[in-house]
């Protein structure tokens, strides 16, 4: 059997960076939506306990919280990510990433790093990219558009599962 080695070349666009930010923050969003659902249920119970009277305060709190979540997800996060992308000039360069059974190597004009798979903490995946984490907040972005075909995507998924474990949600 031939050893696994895959070379990818890509740049991190603002869109990829935003997708990564949304994927990495999925748990916080789920918690926010759970809190919103609890507030909505509590508001409904308050309304029901008052003989179906409209409780403006609880309704305003629930709607205000929903508005904050929507603003964070659809306006503030994209704005913040685009600003960070502009500031991080190294993200604008083409990356050469070599994935093997032992490690992930990343090269740009200024340098090179090689990290063995066992040094990674976890990984996540969605339909657009892989995130490979060195810690809970530090990750490498690997967009699926950089792969030649689905076979290579599946090969990386297998390596990540074998070396790091099952993907985290």
C-alpha cells in the first residue's frame, strides 16, 4: 500500500474565514438558541398564568435576546471576521499544505511548520471545510475546495479520525 500524501494549495478568503468562525462557534450558538427557547417558554408560561394577558416585559426580553443573536450572527460576526482577515496579511498568501499519515505541514513565503497529528486536540468538519484544532481556540482551516476530488476529502477524514479521533460537533 502506498503511503498517504496529499498536497493542497489555497488561500484563506474572508468567506472561508467566516465559515470557520461559524463552525468553531457552533456550540455557543446552540447554547444561545437554547437560552432563547427557555426565555420564550417562560414568557409563554407567564402569559398563561396571568389569564392569557400579554406580558410586555417578558416578551420584550425574549425579542431583544433574539435580536442580539441575529445581529451577532448575521452582522457583527461577518464584520469582525472581514476586519480580522484584512489585518492578518499572512492569510492573503497562498498556503501549501502537505497532509501525510504522520503530520500536517504548512508553508508560506515566510516559513514552514510541521505538526504531528498527535499534537492536535480535535477536529471539526462541515460541507465547506475542515478545522483542525491545536487548542479549543486555535485551529487550521482546510477548505474542501482545495481538494481535487471527494476521494481525497474522504482520505483526510479517515486520517483525522484515526489520528485525532471522531470529529467534534
